[in-house]
C-alpha cells in the first residue's frame, strides 16, 4: 500500500519462462509439476538476490531473519489466502486452472500497479501520490 | 514476564535526542494491561505531583503511543495515543486504527514514550531495534496527503539503501500530524493513513508542540508469542464468523448508523444540535454508494469488519475530494450538523478536515457553534473575516476550517476548541455563550444525542465520563454492565477496535485476554479491581486539571444546556433529558464509583485500591 486505499496483493504470477528459476546460480529454485508454482530449496539458497532482479515484478523477497528467499508456493495447490478471502465474502481471490495465457503480464512492480489503481480510484490527480 | 507483551517500551527524549528502552513490572502490566490504563499509570507516575503545573503543550508533557497485549491478535488492531490533554487537561485514551500498533509490536516494542521538545521538526524512524530521530523540515507545513507521500518515498528509499538485497519493501506504518497540529490547534489529530485519526484529546497539538511531525515504524519480527496460540486462533475464527454474518457495517460502513440509529432514532446533531431530526432522503447511505464510493471493501490489517469505504468526488465543484467512508460521526458532524445534506459536500468537508489534520468531530462541533452564533447574529460578518456562515454552505465552512488550522483571524479563537472559544468569544461579546457550546469538560460530544433516549448513550453518559464528551467512552450503570465505561477501558487498554466487540459472547474479551496472556481474568475482577483503578486515576487527573483550566467537581459534571431543550421536531418531538432524573442518576453513579457527594474519589476507595498517593492529591479538592 504505497497509497492508502490502493492496496493489492503483490504475488508471484508464475510466468511461463520462469526468469527467476533461470537466474538462480545454485539451482535452489524449481517449478512444481503439480501447481506450476516456484519452489525454494532452502538448503541450497544462498540469498544472493539474483531472482529478485530477474523477476519482472520484483516479487521474491528475503526472509527478514534467515538467509533465504520467499516466493509464493501456492500452498501445494490449496492456497490459504484464497480460502480466507472466500470465507470472508470478499471474493477477490479465485483458484483457476492454468491456461494458454501470458502470465508474465501480471508480474508487475508495486509502483506500476499503484499508479494504475490510483488513476482508476482517484482520477487524474491520483498518479501524483505515488 | 507476562506472555503477549513484547516486553519493552521505547522512550525518546526529543530535547536531548536520545532514546532508550524502558520496562515495566509485571504487576503494573497486569493491573493496567496497556493502552489507556497504562497511559494513566505512566502519566500519574511521571507527572502526578506536578500535574496541575504541567502545561499540556509544554516540554514537560509526556506523549504516549501504547499498544496492548491484544493488539494484532484481536481482529482490528489499534494504537492508543495519550498524554496530558490540551482539551480536558486530564487524560484521554485516544485510539486510532491502522497497522501502526501491529508493526510496532512486530518491531519489538509495546509502546513509545515521547518526552521533551525538539528545536527543529523531526520524525522518528523505527526499524526493529534501529531507532533514529530524523530531520523532518521537508515535511513540515505539508498537508496530510503530501506528508504521507513524502514520508513513504523517503522511508522506502532508506530501507532500499540499507537493505539492498531484500526485494520490495512494504511501506512502514506511520502516524503524523497535519498543519493543524503544527500550529497547536486544540482540535488537531494524530493521523494514520489519510483519514484515520485519534481525535479526542487533541494530541496532534501535543505532537506539534514537541515538533514531532511523524513516526514511521517497520517491524519484521513476529508478534509477541501468545500463551495459548491454538485457543487464540479458535477465538479469532469465532469472532470472524460472527462478523461475517453482520452485514450492517461490512456492507454499508458505520455510516449506516447515520440512518439506522442516528437519523431514524432522532439522535443525530442537526445545525449544532438545535434539532436531532431530519428527513433528507438525499443523505441515506445508499446515496453515498451510488455517488461517491469507488471502493466498497477496505479495512486495516486483520479486520473482518471492513467498515471503511473509499469515497471520491469525481465531478462538480468539489472535484478531487478524497476521503474514506465518511464514517457516521463525520457524516453527522460535517454533514447534518452544518446543515449539509449532500454526500458530495460531506465528502468535501471530510477531505479538507483530513488534509488539515483536524478532528472531524470536534472541528465540526466548533464550526456548527460558530454558524449558530452567526445565525443568531451574535457573530457578524466582520467578526468572521467577511465569511457568510450559512447552514449548508460547504465551501465557506471549508474556508473557515482552513483559517482554524492556520490560526488566521477568527480561526485563532475557534482553534481553541468549542469550550475555550465560547469563553473567549463570550468575553468579547460580553455574554454567556456556553449554552450554545455542546461539549462536556472541554471535549465535544460525539454524534449520539441523549434527548430521544433511543440511542445507546445514557442521560449521564457524557456528564460522568472521565473522557468528557467522548462517545467511545460513555459512563453507564451498572458498573459491570455492557454499557459501562469500565468495559470501554478494556477495549482501549487491550487496544483493539471497539466495533469488533458487537455481537460476541459476554465474556469473550476476557477469554481472549486469557488465551493471549495466560492470565485468567473474570468480568468481576476486571471491574472491581483493575479497571476501577484506571477510572480513579483518570478522574483524579481530570479534577486536578490546570494550569489554564480547572474543573469544579460536581458543578461541571453536567450535560450541555442544549440537551435540556425539548426536541423541536421529528417522531420524538418535545422529548428532553429530565434534570431531576439526571441529578438522581449522577448521585447513583458517584456512589457506585466510590466517589463522595461532590464526585471526588473517596479516601476509602483510593486506599482500598492501593492508590495512596492519589488520595493525598485529592485531599485539597475534598474541602
């Protein structure tokens, strides 16, 4: 939330080409065959931060205490965020099957998303807030 | 150490620029819990002996930002801001929503104690154990939205430079003041986000007097561990399930109260409380949805209620006004109370008030007060710097609000709050203007009237409350009942949102307290042994008052005179508060709270609670 009101989930979009996995020098990252999510091997991760730079949306972030990277693993196919969102009746999140689509389009930096949201909510003035 | 607490408090002395960690004994934390209760205790310990001499806006005042053990666990975490209030000259526990409390606890602190006074504008930057007092001259003088933008940018830049490998930082949570606080306006707020504010008490002015523009905190740790996490999770789930069923606030925001309990029950202020009834169909909540809402679900961290909505005026003369909901209080005080009956005008007023860092309730009250004086030709255009203060004219009211925030012309007088402004203007005009001031002990009455008797406050709610006209802390009998002030003290001391206690089981909050801290607590024990201590401390400090203002015991425990005028219209026409009934009930309340016939806490009561030093200070007042 860079601007109040313009909150949004900043999560991994599972791009088809997985730039983070390719950028990993220690092969700590892999792709789950079942969900398509990026899995982190905590033992192999050296916290070099190359995946953050490689990601078009700068989605991965470092664990604040331990030396390893954090990427959404879709909770092994049962995402808890979707569960609570449904339960609360907000219905923002939804589980979808993987289709032919350019998923990397959804991997965006928070500033870009906020700018769009602000323009949508607050009108032309909105972009100045970011 | 009691579980559920981070264990340490941060003390920042702005005069010397030094910070240190402070700890409190387990007994203190057990008795006063946190937030409002602990604030009363800390203030008494630090200022007690010289309370009457301590200036609320001087360097000797202590400004407190305290969380409680339930902040972050109980859905809807808040932070309690306190100190010696520049409005009532007592202690007010003023809470504000947002992520600040949770972030602070994740950073490893239970609260912040600010002392001294800085020479140049500063802000506090806290990242876990790193605490820094940084220069804020760039943000000084800026309005709310600009302050937040500048601060967010600066903090994110700072974090990015210090931790280059981390990835994207979520921005820190912040509390700040607007121009009103900088200019020491007594109705200034401590704000969070754009439109969240701790208004009652006027602590924005205290922050301004200390030249503390903002506090930004980023915590990357965990919340302090709960004693019984499984039970806590279960209770959170139970609360959420209950809230999901309640559509009133989830769907319509607290503004739905504006129609359901306010307008329909005839308890909403209309034209400075001259009336409490209106049938303007243009002001129902559904009109807000159609015309100004751009986002329907918005809540702070972990809150299932999501009573916040985002409102924007996109076209017309108020174009570009942004605020949240506005909630019920602002719909009433910046709408009907000023004779404004259009959602656009209301959103415009709310957005101006937010930008200036003023309190919507109390500034609305002052504006209404001024407008009534104009209506009665007590104030004329020359007194108001040429402003024609007609009911319903949002633009003019906006101009006057700006004058108040910058203390220009007539704004300088009105910036003192309703009570002090009434005294000052009364002196100028040589007449008694207090009958037009709807306040109790310097604090404006919340937008819930008592005349129709259909809303939740009781006839003595405001008169006997230790926080004056605060509608979130209303006195009621019996003392261990649901409408009692002692229960409000629990909400403000555990520090969570009091909107999330509606519809839960009677002892739910005490069960929650036990699950988090591991200490058993019954309603009886809370009322008879713990909360009552906070109540006595607050009452004692309120009566001590000073230096510019001192409340007379009993004589000032009254409803504003307006509440004895019969309602002029609506379904409850002619109803009013009954003077003899009020008197009788006040007597009863004094008795229940252990106060003597004048409302001063009895020696026996105080000694029984172990507050011997308070008893010494009360001795002079008893004679």
